[in-house]
C-alpha cells in the first residue's frame, strides 16, 4: 500500500430517455405482417408512423435557497458524525467477541483475517456473512511506518446479545502516520452501512442508523492550529436525508486552517429529493458564510449559506 494511496470515489448520477413508441400495425395484418387467411380481400394500407408530439422533460424545479441550506446543514452534520474510524472500531469490537468456530477467523489476504459464517456464540453474539478485515496499530506497510492501518471488504451482519445489529456491506481503507507533532491520515469508504439499537449499550452507532450510503475519501494532516483536510464524494440516506434533500456530494473540497481561521476551496453539492443538484463553490472563502449557488443547468439559485465547521471535528482529530 502506498502512503498516499487513498481511494477517491465520487457519487455519480445519470439519466436516460426512451425512444418514441412504434406505430401500431395496420389492420388486417397477422403476427408475421402478411394478409389474413382465405377469403381475405386485403387489409388497410400501412400509412407509416403516425405523428408524435414530443414534450421535453422540464426537469426538477429550482429549489429555494432555504431548502438547499437545510439539506447541506443536515448532510454535513451526518457526514461529520460518520468518521471512517467509527466503522473500523465497530467491526473490530464485534469480531473480538467471536469464539472458536464462530465466526471462525482465518488468515486471509495481506494483514487481514477472513470469515464466512452464519452462527451464534454461547454468549449470544451473532455473525451472518463473510468478509476480511484488519485494524492494527504500529505497522509497517511497504516500508512506511503507520500508527494505524485498516482495511476491509465485508458483507456481514453482526448481532449483539442485547439485540443491536451492525450491517456492513462495502469496503474501506485507513492509514494514519505521524511525523513529529504532525499527523497525516487518509481513508476511504464505499458501501451501505446500518446499525439498529438494542436493549444493552454497545458502541454509539447512532450515526449509522437509517442505513446511509457512502462513497467518500478523506485526506488530511497537520497539527493543532494548522491543519488541512481534503474531501471527495459524499453521503446519502440515513441522517443525511431530510424533507427536501437526500444527501451531499463534495467535489475537490479542501479546508485549511491557519491560526484558528478556516478557508475553503472546491465545492459542495446538495442532492435534493426531487433530483435537483445545487452546487455551492468556494474559492478561498471562509468555511462558514454565504455565496452564490447554481443548479445542474447552471441557473442561479441565489445566495446559499454553508457552515463547514462540523467537518473539522477538532475534539476527534483525526477521524
């Protein structure tokens, strides 16, 4: 693994249209397109395709700035709460509760342990699915010393004895290294991840409730008071979805902090529930503030105010 080899994944969208319908067959023709049986004196002549008036799809309505602001605020908060280490920690904690043949861990690719199981332990932990994962401290990978290394590809539901469940269907990578007082980390997650609470506390997995989907990459570093963070991709569903929107996509978003002040470049895109996409760009502007936004057709939406501060998570740096 290369030290700066984080996956950069983005949420993509698309649309396609169908062809005009074929004109109905002329009366008097059978399934093979020939005249009828004995005694048939001839059917009506085929006059070719009938006229068809095409009405272009006007697309989604332009959302209001207030609806865009609400969508961005909700999705940014949901994304910030779902730092990548949360999923690595939760999966590792569940696998630590395995016993013997359940889930029957075995050495897999690289530094990972694998499993393929549908079982329950004597203490009530359940494992249903398959995967391979590593979540290790103090490791040298490709000659680079890492303070933390993680990778997984998993389709598994983990069940706590108290009824809580953790469902992971996707993959992830994580690397953290230090150089003096400076930390550098990179991570990527792609998939759908879900958690449901039970009668007994496990980990705080509330950020995963509602099965959010992620296709996102993080890269950051620095020290307290002088940090940088690059984000690509985003989140949809779960706590990121609200009445007007379904999520967030980040396009080359970079945050830099010097002496406590944060500036941003790149863009955030609000994914609206009706299919509209609204882009708010930053060009060295403060991480919290208002600026012009445009829809997918380049039409102005108006001034949209965004606060990117939750993405810093200063009390949990790095993620």
